[in-house]
C-alpha cells in the first residue's frame, strides 16, 4: 500500500477529506467479515482505521561534533 501523507492541514474539513482518501485507498485491500450467528450471517464491509499522531517539528537541526 502506498504512503498517504497528511501534508499541510489547517482545518477539520481538510482532515475529513484526507480520511476519505485513506478509506478509498484501503478499500481494495479489505477482507469482508461475516458478522452474526446461525443462518443470519451478513457480510460486514465497514473499514475501521485507527490513527496515531505525533508532533511534527519543522526546521529542526542538530549539529554533532565528534571529539577524540
């Protein structure tokens, strides 16, 4: 599956649109599940995605000096 970057997001609508794009990308990779018991099984096609977010630091630099 390809990497789908969040890019720059400045409002909730941008995040919703990004989430919709992610769901479209994984649509072809999902495996339907059988839900229920007995003869009343149904195919569940909903995709549940959990996101993990971390702070992003732009312009951060580090100078390393090695001394003997």
